C-alpha cells in the first residue's frame, strides 16, 4: 500500500484515538486501582454530581451486555467479531476514495476506539470504564471510557453526514 496523505491521516486518527484512550485508562488505573480509600465502583466527584470518575472493569460490551455469556461465545462476540468488522471497515475507508475528511475521521475514530477496547479485553480480560455523566436526570450515561466516546462520536458524525447527503440528493 502506498502511503498517501489520506492514508497517513487515517492512521494518525486511529493511533491518536488509541493513545488518548490508553493513556486515560493508565491514569485511572494508577489513580484509583490499588488505593485502599477508594473501593470498586466508588464515585469520585469531578464537577459536583454531574461529572463522576469511577473505575469499573467491564467484562462485557456496551453497559456490560454479554458479560454473562459463556467464555467461548464471549471470545467470538467480543474479540473475533469486532476484529473482523474493524478490519473490513479499515479496508473500506482505505479503498473508498470518495469519502470526505469528516467521514474518514468518523470511521477512523470508530476503528481506533474499537481497537483500544479489544486491546483491553485481550491484555486485561476486561475493559476499564471510568467516566459517568448525570445531568440531574435530564441526561444520564452509563460508565464509559475514551474509546467509547470515540466510537459514539464517530457514529454521530456518520449519521449527521448521512442526513446531509440525503438532503443534498433531495
């Protein structure tokens, strides 16, 4: 594969996404894990009750779904399938030269976040989640990490771009 500006851009976004995620998880593990005054699942206020830091080791996928699966199914659904899907998406964005930079950014963010969480599952046996937002019942998240944020942001960008494309065509 010839390294073009486009492929360097894709690789850079993926690598930066993985780096930000892994650095944030290292900081959380070093700050929270091993401290005797903080227990698993305990909340640490960052900004009042709205932005909370905590350490949750998630053996499943989104919001812990799949953590009760038998080990073989968990390997297939949480390791093998994501790796195959991420490889196909990467192949697609490297080959499809019609994609604009924002769509490339979105896909690369999804790939980087996916790789970061798969890495955690392989190396640690679980994914470290640590951030929780509760805006007084108006908006409330599950516990998530920077990789989850990258995947979600990428998906939102793709949905918005899809609507804009349909508007243009109409």
